[in-house]
C-alpha cells in the first residue's frame, strides 16, 4: 500500500511519510512490520531515511516506467517479477570463441539467443544469452523460452541435470550500439549499463553467459553492503 501511494504520486518528492508509530496505529500492525516495509522501499530506491527526522520520498518515484525493484537473491534475479520477456531470436548454434571460453566449452561452438525485457510496456534491456550448444538445441526443439513472464535462465533450468546455484556479475558503462539502442528506447551512442552474468550450477560448472544492455533512464542498478556483525 505504501509502494502504491508513492508510485501513484500521493506524496511529493522530498515529502516526509507518516512515522512508524502513525502507520502502526493506522493499519493495526507492529512497528517491526512498518520498519520492514520502509526498508523494502529504501532498497527499491523509492524513499530514503534520516535518523531522527523521518522517511522521505526520492526523485525516482516520479519516473514512470522505470523498473525499481530490489534483487537480493539468485531466485529473484531468475524471476524478474513484474516484467515481461520477448524472445527476439531463438537459440541458434554458432561459433563464438569468446563466449565459449567464458563457459569453458571444449570448442568455439555455442548456442545464442536474444531477448528483450520490458516493464509496463517500456523496453529497458536487451540480452544476449550463450549456452552449451546441446542445451540450446534441446530448447529450440521444444520452443523454449517463451514470451511473457520469466527469464531465459529459469527456462534453462529445466534442461540442466543440476540446479543453477550462483552467478557472478561484471558491470560497466558503454556507448549504446546502433542496433541495440532502438530496441530499448535510447539514442545510439548514449551511455548505457553493460552487465555480464556468468551462471554456474551446484557442481561449479558454467551453464550460462548473459550479456545485457540496460537503458539507465528506465532501469536503476543499486547495491547495498552491510558490515558483518558476527565473526
């Protein structure tokens, strides 16, 4: 309810939200529940908190069509809740020595597919996904993945003997290529986020290499680090 109020503009940028005590009384919930709700909104970049002063709405709340969600687990990354996937190019076998090397494959042959991701009808990312060629052939034979909710890696999971257990990320900024910019609503040469993800299964075998380009006016990448409190 708080998220909806903020996203619908019921609070102006910089306006203070009701206190934990006020919301606890209004909704009949504990202050811990209200505090957790505030923490979720902070993680999504919709509000910020100043100790002793309160919780305030950020400028990001007034940017319609921008995907602002906290991703704290691999499961959330493999779901991308609230977004839609469009398959621009189904799995195709080709030679790409660099991608094959990242996946530690025995030859230069890989399977490649291209997808676009949208939020509320606004495309914000285009991703090239590279897989073991045999996995790609099996996916293509079964018409996977499909347009709609979900991700490529969640679909890939059905074709792997072991579960996807982790992912490493590399984030940089690059000029938007001409062929990519038009697909996600930005100008050619405009600075965009370039994110490489290398997925591995529970045995440590690399099972997917994804190269994503994000329109920064429609997508925000945020990382929160906390001090370890126990040895």
